[in-house]
């Protein structure tokens, strides 16, 4: 097993630092709606992996069932909204690379908002392909150590053909090929997971001095706070 995963800790902290619950629910609603749209209108989570994972995340955040239902209904039929997923590529302070996952009903608005934010914070918006080739798309699942032992994690990792398994004081982190994402539930054997989602791992990770790292992470967190931004991936570790 790999050692302490600083990158995974940063990821978890960012996920836990959402300040406005209503905004969190809005972002989760968009994830659910996008999952239905991309799934061709399939609203049964057992037949739509992305929807199932989005709903699991919403439920773990105590999102009301009625909110989840409305988000699903916005993905098909007469209530369908014009929402799409867009990945922006850019550069943050100190030259770090950024992949910015967004959901939007107006890409012109979202593009302008992200560009203006980056330019005000020592960064810039890149062109398509400018940094995406420096990330590998994969899948990620985490487990609380209080819920599962190391042997079970290794077994799951082996079945999913994981390429990396990390841990910190409270969690195990398993990274595995994106193509196996749909197989996750079948290999869990009723073991409870903490978080499961698509990920982008950098091929050229960088580290910064503590003061620069703090500034960069503060900017990334603020970027994730924008209404249309779902997640920011970076090569900062």
C-alpha cells in the first residue's frame, strides 16, 4: 500500500469545505440531472451507474428526497432542461494545471465567469487540449477505516484492478481504471463506501512551498464555489 496520500487529503478537505448547504444541494441536483440526460433518460439508478453514484452522494449529504426527485425529472420528458457538462482547461497561480468540471445551461456565461475568475487570481483559461493530456481519467472510491479493514480493501482493489491504494489516518483510497467504474457495486459485497466518483489524476504532479500551496488551494476552493463549477482537478499534490 502506498503511503500517506496528501493529494487525497486535499481532495477530501475541499469536498468538506462547502460553506453554503443550499449551494451544495444545487450542485448535486445538477449532477443528478446530468446523469439522467447523459443516460438517455434512464431514471432507474440500478440501470444508470452515474445516476446511482450521484444519488448516493446526495443522500449522504442528507439532500431531501423531494429535491432528488425534482432533479431526476429535469433530465427527461416535458420538464427536461438544457443542461450540459463542460470541462474547462486552465492554469492557476504558480503555473499549476487545472481541469474544471462544470454543469451549465449557458456555456457563454460560464466561460466568461471562469475566465474572469482565473485572470483575477494569477491564472488564465487555456484552450481545449492544453492541459487535459497531462491527466489520466480514472475512478476513485474511499472507505472509512472504521467501516472496513485493510484486507477487504485489498480484495476490492484486486478485483477492480486498482493501480493505486493509499491511506491516511481515517480513510483508505482506491484508484482504479475508469472502465471498471460500473463494476464497483458488484465487488463491494455490502461494504459501505464513503465516496465514489470519476477522477482525473495528474501525470506530472507538483508541490509548492507552504505559503504558495495555501494560496493556490484557497483559489481552487473559491473556484469550486462558483455556481456552475462542480469540481476542480489539479496537479498540485
